[in-house]
């Protein structure tokens, strides 16, 4: 069963490599194949059927997203709209950037996609200062905007803005015009998604107040609510050269480890009770607690696409653990891959998708087939080296580079950030005690004191370019 599931994922990946979408009428060819496969089950027939199903499932998703498109005749035109600030506004040097859900288009005959990305520039609002936050999450506004279809530069190996926007269902980008008709219509729209964004903004304000003037306050904001816009270029360089970039934002690793901590704690406490295990087994109670924690953390992080994929994966694992059946982990992982692609076909384009599942597979492989469990320190070292070496080929394929000091940096950065700094940051963001956030910041400073010397060591080969797949790159 595992191979047909992987074939479905492969079909979705093949679709993402096409320059032109196929017509969905070709999906009708699947009907006789499915009937034949149902009447005469065959492994060699099931695999191509699954691959074609994944291919056309991703095609249907893409056709649906592409249908909501800004007409070219309305590009660069002033359009008056009413909608809601649907994301946490990111403060920039000259204003703010945010996602806007359009509820109504007031300009006659104009059509605007449902979800757009807007910039608001301080000089567009005359008396407003550059640092002042005009828009807040969850507010309903009437605005005059100027839009265009999302497209990026055609530079080789550059950021694909159009693909990024399509993946997040952002079908137009633009900026807010300075008009007298611009006005706030409601302070907060009471819908679950907007309320979550509003609460995230409150958490950001609370953290910024508690950590005012601290050098790594922006890093803690990234760990708690996924807002990494304030991290300095110098800090990003340290994280990149030491190979710990994946730890400095909301990642599948953080969500999984926080969920695992709650799972282990709940299971240990549940077993100590005389009455609770009689009503619900400790393992099932721990599954519920761990899954709710993962979902809550993902919501606080803004329910971003990478975090969503982790929740989907954990949901499949939780369902398998809840069932109590002895299911092969390869089958659980394959189902997690399929569920993720069903809900988000663009996941196959993201390196984080393959790295997350690859890391889980390597950890399970490294820790399996043992007659006796080793000492916890030895087990941690083995797991760390297994993940580092196991993912290095994948990193070279995806990014054409890898940090030679990454194993050493991750050896202390992963436990410090995932098991100490991130939990303390989350607690400090929710609880009204500044000392918790200050403790997390102090730990982050110590972690940076360990990371910074590694950026200057000769273990990094950043100045020695090599060639892989015809592209010149370096090990930095």
C-alpha cells in the first residue's frame, strides 16, 4: 500500500513541473481504469491509477486558484474595495505589508480577487509617521487600491514570487492609495481566523514591550508567532553560515518537539492517577494533548503553509496512535505525505516538505532495529549525526550548498532552541511575567555566543566554490 500512496504524491509533483495545465477532461480517462482496478485489483494497475489521480488532483486545485484572477484591464487602476486585514501586518522601513480579504468591490464593473497583498506607505498618509502602525489585524477597512497581477523577476535561481503567491492564494498585489474615502469601518471582525490574527498582534505588542531594546527580541518573535521580518541581516548571516536557519522561524521541528514534550508530560502525569487511566488510556490522553498543542502553536504562528503541513502529518500519526493498531511506520509516513498533498498540492515544491519527512524517516531508521536502548546521550548524538548525514544529499540537491559546521552547531542549537528557548518564549508571551521572556532572551544570547565563533572557523568552505549539477556554488 505504501508504493501506491507514494505514486499519488509523485503524480502531484509531476503536475507542478508542467509549463501548461492539462485540460481536466482528460481526467475522465481515469474512470475505466478505476473500474478495472476495482474489479480486478492489481498492484501494477493501482500504481499508475494513483499517480494519475495525484496528477489531476493537483491540476484541479491549480485551475480553481487560477480562475480567481485580476483582469489586465484593471491593472494599475484605482479601485475602491471593502475588506478585512487578514494577516499580521509586517512593519517595513516605509510602511506596512499585509494580506487583505476583499469582501466587496465598490468601483463599478471592477473585479478584484478575494485575497490580495497590499503595501501601505507612510508618505501616502501625509501626517502619519513611518513607524506608526496604521492597520491592525482583524480590522475592516474601505480602501482605494492600485493592483497588479503577482509576478517576479525572471532572474535565474531567484525567488519565484508568482509561485509563492499562488501557493498562498494571493491573486493580486498592490498598494493603498491616499484618498479621503479611506476609512476604518470596524475595529475587529469576529471570525475565527481574524480573531486569531488579532490575538497574535496582541502577543507581538506584549513581547515587544517586554523585550524593548534587546538585540535578539526579533528572533524570539519569530520563534513565538512566526514574524521574522525584524531579524537583522547580520543575524541571518550567522544562522545561514552555521546551518541553523531552520530553527529561527516556526518550523516543523519546533511544532513536533513542543507537541512531543506535551505528549510525554501528559502521559507521565496521567499514569500517576488512580482514576484517569480507567476512563481513558494514558496514551490516548497524551495523543489528544499533543495534537491540541500542535494545533494551538500553529494558530499562534499564523497557520502558515509550512506549519500546516506539520499539523497534517502529526494528525495522521495521532490517528494511528489512537487506533492502537500495530501499523508500519512507513505506511503512516506515506499516509501523512498523501494527506498533506490532498490539502496542499503545492507542498511538493517546498524544500521544507521533503526535509521534514526526510528527517522523520532518518530518525526512525536510525533508532529502529535495536536490541537494547542506548544511553540517552549516546542516542541523542547518534540521532543528530544520522539526521545531519542523512539529509546532506537532499540539502545539496535542493540548495546546492551545505554548512560543514552544521552538525556541531545543530548539536547544541537544536536542544537549546527547541527544548528551552522556544517553550520559555511561548510561556512568556502568554503569561504576564516578563522574567520568563528575559530568561529566554538570555539563553538566546548564550546560544549566539556559541554560534558566532563558528562563522569564522576554517571548517566552513565558503570561499572555495564547487560545481554541482552545472551550477557554481559554495559551501556556505
